[in-house]
């Protein structure tokens, strides 16, 4: 049973890699300011997007460490772009079933945050089943199916005890992030779900994925260009294409991939174990310092 979902932050608030816009420092033992979405009109079983963003705005303007709270229950959520924390104390936050209802490239996006914590045992339910037969959102929306959770330019942060269910496309996408850890992270999607990579890592470094269970229809973990110092340990991977580096070589002058460590992982019912993927007859690239150790592959 999913207990709660927490996205909590004691952080520096950053903007596009430039000077810090705002500093938030958490003293030892300090309690974060709490912003409950029900105080902004949210009700269980309804769409809480407006209330969530209003609570978010309040948290962004407050001094100290901030936390946005979604009380226990099941809620619908439209597109959310966040640069402050969210805490969901309940079972599931649920995406619109039809991708055309939010014609965007992602469902929930977290950007330019330092010292972010996402935890608590809750789940993001992408309701991907009806979208998996499509290549785009449909109904006049020509965008690709949305990534569920984007972590863009996140630093010194942790995601733990969170579940991702039935994403329409990638469950998690990392871009430009550094020192980000996923632990006890779960992905649940059937083997027939296409293009539903569990965690895709792009142009990021010092990424740790440990003690996690990733069951999906595509790569459990995919490591793209420009990724460095990625450590994957004690991960159980099932149904899809295993753990992969790539695909690489699609673009000119791609940043190299280096320092990839995959250790003590179990891979079952997949069409690959661990691999390095390249685009044939396109562009060159560099992959170095790759370590695969103590990998168990079963059918």
C-alpha cells in the first residue's frame, strides 16, 4: 500500500545555471514551512493542478525550508512545472488518461533545484495503457507522448521510496543533473509497454541508482551521451531490454560517456542483459571506463 509521497526541499533555488536567485538554508533540526494544497482548494478525487501551483507559489515566496503537502488520497494532476518542493501524503498522484489532455513533452518537471528530496512511499500513476498504441498525443497534438518525471539541472538530491506506474513514455528523464541518487525506487509497467525506459540519464554526472526494482517494457536504465560517473548497484530489472548505454552516435560531436559501474544486479525476462548501443554508420563517439560486475541474467 502506498503510504505517502514527499518532495521536500532544503535548497538553493537556481535559475538556468546562472547566479543563485534565492538561497534557502536548513538549520540542523529545523522544520520546513508547510503548504497544504487543500488550503488552496484541492479536493480528493479532483484535479489539483491549480491548487498545487498556488501552494507552490506560496512556498516559493516563503523564507526558510519549504514543503508543499498533498494529503493522503488519490488525486488527478495536469502538467506541473516545479522549481519548489512538493509533499504528497497519500496513495497516488494520477495523470490524465488521454495524453491529448495535456499536449506537453512531460507530465511533472522539476528544474534548477539543489538539495531536493523526493520520498515517502507514494506513487505517480501515468495511466499509460491507452497511449501505448500511439506515437504522439493525438487529437491535434503532434508532440511525442509525455515523459512522466523530468529532473532537469537538479543537484545534490535524492529520490527514495517512490513508485512510478504505467508511464506513457519514459518514467524518469535526467538532464544536466549532478549528484542525484535514486534508492528504493520502483517502476511498474508491463512488458508490452513501448519506449517506457525506467530511468534515462542524459548529460548528467555522479548519478547513483541503488536497491531499486525496475520492471518495464523498455530499458530499465538507459545511459545517454555526456553521462559520467554513474553507479548502478543492487537493481532488479525485468521484462524489457535490460540495462543499456546508448544509443550513441546519432549526432555529431557527442559528449563522451565514461565511468559507468553496474554491479550486483539481477536481470530477468529481458531480451538483453547489459549492453552498449550505437547507431549504425552514423557518427563516432567515445565510451570508456565501463564496469559490469556480478550481473545475474535469467530467462
